[in-house]
């Protein structure tokens, strides 16, 4: 082949490549969802109206810029496809992006699978005994709260759930420590510090998802700088404190004995992980670090969000006294006549039977106004490659086709022929997500919410000052709780 032919071939291939690129680029532009310019103030202050209008005018898929990213928002008709087609829409990639940890995405692959396994196999099969263990935590907290004139409901729920998670992770041994520390006069410090470390780490990691960036100038206008600074801050403060305070206790338990899988049934979350990660019966330092990361992930997934939803549910109970009678009737069967408090024995079965409270919770979760909560990242489709995709939750939850009179609060709609428990996901109810990655902790979450509501209702009647609450962040309804002044008026079944 002469040199000219070579040059000709090279030129032809460059031409072909350029032509192909132009065609595919044109295709890309043609297939690209319309980019809609929604003013940032509308996104943060009226997300439901802003996105719904844009979808109505340009849907069913639109692209909208927010905090430096071009995000795709889809209408209710595409919700199921986006949340359940794992090959095309990746949950792990989306989480890594949202948490600003894209470089570690392969780490995340196994991380999320491991946490999923931990909840599905380390928590859910032992749920009824876990609920018996943690019920007294909620009863004690409620006893303290009712003594106060007004309570910070989020603080109450956050602290109670953090303490419950410590019991769930460490089991009965926690009580042994507390007994020893009590004898040494240190119990108050140890319990409070442990809870503080857990609540701080839960809040800070939840903050990494960007929920507080909405209210910060840096977060809105320089998201990358905000993310980097927040990561550095969280690592040097709450994550470091978690390793310093919880780390030695975890290490001590993990090294206290041999862990041969199948020899005994694990009785705590920590034991479950120890059996799973031990090599030749022992836990080395790398496995210890991995287990600590799992605990961080578990606390992040389980504490903050549940506490926030508790506030939503309890505020709605306070705002709707017409439902108190039905809620209390259900609760009355499970009150110990001697202590006049919840009976922890068999609490699992009791809350499972609490159908009205369950419907109430489901109705709160449906109507509270979630917008961009569940998310995936496009994986296979090159046209949409590398973008976060959100189904607009209000189009799902407040859709008249699925929910007649959608904005009317009516827990009864989830009873009778249409009975659906609060934990049951579907294409018309995505509060706990949908598909392979639907929240594995939702039974624990709803059980905790029920126990917190019951433990307060057994002792008090809630009222909100001015009969109102304030939505703080309409774009982050589930992770940023509403604010209101809650008053607990003493109540007793025996009176
Ligand atoms: C009311 C409280 C809660 C709400 C509203 C909630 C909601 C969600 C949602 C929307 C997702 C994403 C699902 C998807 O994209 O399809 C999720 C994932 C997850 N949730 Fe929850 N969750 C709650 C409590 C909990 C609790 C208590 C735990 C742990 C015990 C937990 C563990 C997880 C985990 C590990 C994931 C990652 C997905 C997976 O592993 O399959 N969540 N949650």
C-alpha cells in the first residue's frame, strides 16, 4: 500500500468518525429531554408547583438544572420503570453521586449490598425480639418528655431512636455496661455521650446528601466547594468521635471471643457482622474497619429519617383530634393495667395489629408532600448517560387516578377492600422507594414510629400551639422535619 492510500484511508476514517459523532450528537440532541429553566427560588420554595407545571407543559421527562447538575425529572407514568429497571438506572451510582463520593463508587457497590444484607438478614428475622428490647427505651423517653411543658419533638424522636439503635447493635451487653458504669457513678455520662455521638453522626452524614445545602449560600451556588468542606468537617468531627467513642467498645466485643459461623445464632447486629466477617474465627483490623463503616451506614440510613417522619406523624395526630379516639382505642388493649404504660412483652404482635395507626402513618407519608426523594442514575442508555433521575413523588402520591380526592387526609382509604399497610410500596406509593432497593428497614421504621406515638399517647394528649406547624424545607420534606411548638397535656387511661 502506497503512502497516499494510507493517508486516504486515515482521512476517510477520521471523516467517518466525525460524521458518526455528528449524527449521534444530533440524535442525542433530538432525544434529549427538554431543558427547562426553573428559577432556583421556585425550586427551593415551591418545588411541587414548579416541577409539576414544567412536567405538565413539557413532560413526561424534563431536564432541570439544580445546584450545578442537570437532573432529569420524570412523571408518574415512568416512575416504576426508573425505580425498578436496575440495568438502566443504578441505585448505587445515584447514592455515590448524591453523597459526593463518586470516586469510591466501586466501594459503594459492595457497601450498599452489605448494608442491605445486614438489615434483611441481621435485623428483620429477629424483629419481634428487637422490638421487645427497644420498647422500654421509648417508654422511658416518653416518661421524661411528658414531664416537660413543651417538647422539641425532633430531639425527642432523634435521641430515643439513637438509643434504640445502640441497644439493637450491642444487645443486652449494653445494659451490663450501664450497670457497671452506674456502680461507678458514670452511667449518665456514658449513655448521653453514646447517644450524642450516634445522633451527631446520623445528622452529619444525612447532611452530606445536601439537605442543609439548600439553606446555605455556598451549597446553592458552589456545590462542589460546599461538598468538599462538609466532608472534611464531618470526617474530623462526628465520624472521628464515632471511631473514638464507639470504636473501642466494638473492638472489645469483636475480640472477646471466636466467631465460628453456624455455631450459634447471632443475637445482635454486631454479632451478625462478626460471624460474617471473621476469618478463622477471629476479626482482624481490616474487618473491624469494615464493620465500623457498616455501622456508620446503618445509623445514617436508620436514625435521622425515621426521627423526622415521627415528627410529621405526631404533628398530624396533634392537628387532628378527631382521630384521637380511634387511635387510643387501639392502644388501650396494649396498656399494662398495673403500670399504666405500654407492655413491651409481645409489643411486636400488638403494633402489627394496630391497623388504624398503620393507616394513619401511611396517609401522613403519602400526603406530606415529598418531591425529589427517590433517585437513580442512568447507566445503560447513552442518550441519558450519567444523569440523576427523579420520579416526582407528588405526581405519584397526589394523583387522582390512584388516590381519589388526593389532597384530602383520609386514613380510612387504607382500610377495608383497599387495605394496604404503611410499609407496602407500589407504583402509587413510593415513600420507601420501590423495587430491588426499596427500603429494607421499613418494618423497623414503622414499628418505631408506632411505639413512639403510643408511648406518648398513653400519657399525654398532644396539641400544637396555634394549631399549626411550619414546613422548613419543602424540597426535603422527609429529612428536614417541620417545626411547631408541641404541648403535651397529661392523660391517663385510669383517670
Ligand atoms: C421512616 C423512615 C424511613 C424512610 C422514609 C426510609 C426511606 C427510604 C428510601 C426512600 C430509600 C431508597 C429506596 C429506593 O430508592 O428505592 C431507603 C433506602 C434504604 N433504607 Fe430506609 N427509610 C427509613 C428508615 C430506615 C431504617 C430504620 C433503616 C434500617 C434499619 C433503613 C435502611 C435503609 C437502607 C439500608 C437503604 C438502602 C437501600 C437498600 O439497602 O436496599 N431505612 N429508605
